[in-house]
């Protein structure tokens, strides 16, 4: 049970039109089973306990100067840290974050790139896509995509559903990546728990 005077938290999981910034908090919190109780600040005596702790190191540490000069690539370039499976992510992110364009593209590739990239925007450090119906989803890749997939399938509210419903849960949470359908079907197909319970059927296979 969480006691707080922030009554809006009671409706956190019930909010259907949550924005992308809010969704990035909702998904991790769904891993926990808790209840929010509205408690007035005057009665919640321990509410600000952490912020009121005395700092024994205050005025002890040596002050350090602030470096205000940074290389351009440090500020703007988005790297995948060895993940070469999602070049689309780096290409789109680098374009919006620092106006970088991949070298060596043909005219046809450039036309497709600019046609696709205009539907995206960069809100550091995340890449989002705006769909025709004005729905906004955050594009993810690599380990983060796998963590989201696992949470939506294996988590307390995942339910070990089939591939189609698991993919829908990811969409509803505000996330997407280009190979999501293939990845979800493969993940569900190899889920040991689903195999033991006999949940895998032809309906869950890729069409």
C-alpha cells in the first residue's frame, strides 16, 4: 500500500489516453502489485522523510568546475553500442537529433529515407513515430525491445497470451519496432511455460 497526497496516482493505470512520457513509467510499475491510498499531507508524517535527511557531506566535497564545451558528436550522435540489428533506429535518430544523414545512399534510398523519417521525432533520448491517426508510439530496439516483450508476455499482467494479443499489449503500452510481429511469434512459440500448458497452436504461428 502506497500512502500519498498525490491523488492523481490513483488513476495512473486507468488512464486510457496516456502520453508516451507517462507510458514509460506505467509499464515498469505494472510489475508490482500495490494499491494507492490518498492521504492528506498533514496526516502523512513520513512523506518528506528522505528529502529532510541531513547530508553529512555538505560543504565537505571540493567544488568542481562545469565543462561547457563538448564535441559535436558527443551531443548529437546516437550509437547502438554494438547493436547492428537496428540501423534504422540510429539513422532516424541521428537525423532528428543532429541532422546527420547516412552517406552513400542512392537517390532511391534517399527518397525513401526522407519519406519515412518525416513521420518521426526525437525527444532525447527517445525516438517516436506519429501515425496517420495521430497515435504516437515510442520506437525501441535491442535489449529494451526484448524486456518490453517479456514484460507484456511473462509479467504479472502478461498472462502468457498468444502472439497476437501479446503484440496488441505492446502496441497499447505505446511501443513498436519493425520486426515486432516476427519477434513476438518467435518468442511465444519458444515460451517454455506456454509449451508446458499446451497454449501453442497453429493460430499462433506466423501466417
